[in-house]
C-alpha cells in the first residue's frame, strides 16, 4: 500500500524558509513513491490553546488536524528554531490534537499519532540551522505525543541563501535532507509490512 505522509512546516509565514524546505521534502517523498499531503495552516482554525475555548467547544482545526493525522502513516516536519526551542505553532497544534476525544469514528487525538513514523528537519538563517529545536521537538513529538521519530535529522544552516529564489541545495545539504526522507520512507514501509498493510 502506498505510504501516506503528512508534511508540516513549523512556520505559516508566507516567505517561510521552512515552508520552502518542507516543499523540497514533499517533492522527494513523492519521488520516493509516497502520497504526500501538506498541512495548510491558514485553512485550520487553531487559536492559542485556552481551557475556556476548549470548554466552549473544540476549534474545527483541532478536529481537522486529528483527521489528517489519522489518515496518514507518517509525518515530516520542517521547523524553525525560536530561542533554541520549538515554535509555538507546533506546540499549540499538537496540544489541541491531544485534547480531541474519540469522535466522528476516529480515535482520541493521541491515539492517531501513537507509533506513527516522523522525520524532522529544520531551517534557519543562522549557522546551526535550528539544530537545538530538533532535540526539543524530538522529545515533544516522541516521548510525549507518541510518534516514532527516526534517528536521522538535518538542520539547514544559512537557509536564507540555500533556499533563495533560484538557488539549489549543495551536495551536502541535499544528502542531509535525503537521509531523513529515506529514513521516513524505509521505516514507514517496514511498519506497514509488519502490520500486514
Ligand atoms: C521569536 C524568535 C526567536 C528566534 N530564535 C532563533 C534561534 O534560537 N535560533 C535561530 O537559528 N534562529 C532564531 N530565530 C530566527 C529564525 O530562524 C528565522 O526568523 C527563520 O526565518 C524563521 O523560520 P521561517 O523562515 O520558516 O519562518 C528566531 C526568530 C524569532 C521570531
């Protein structure tokens, strides 16, 4: 069965470097035979988590994101680094998903992520490429959200140059991204085979 991969940028900014890097990853995942969907943050109603909002009814974006996660086998994230940490967009999105109860024929939010494969990359104009955010994101999405994060990751430094209009990744950058893409495809397919899917 075709592996379905949900691709996500940790930045919704129009000119986001991570949106561009996520688009590169999406192309490679598709070239590797995966069916790829990219999260459109602008289409998801995901206000900053607040218990009073939750009590008034879950935002439609929380339910939509839970559905997207349920419908895919794997996740691929390109994240910015904010003060050496994960940007609030991602934390907030998964916080909402974690609050979605079993409903609409789908399991509870965290049950839709449990044991699914995830690959992480980051991009930053800085020299470290957002590397510090990757450790924090790995802990959050792995230990807490329950995704199986592949060991490979890649931080693209000086991403403003590497991802400028008309620029191409150099051989080292290319190989770094491809290593994570290949790990997600390989691990996702191994899990599919183990489940007999
Ligand atoms: C609140 C904030 C904190 C930031 N902290 C870091 C940081 O710790 N390390 C880093 O490399 N870049 C940092 N940056 C710069 C981002 O890497 C840069 O704005 C990047 O372009 C954001 O990703 P995007 O282009 O995908 O939106 C920070 C930016 C913001 C707005």
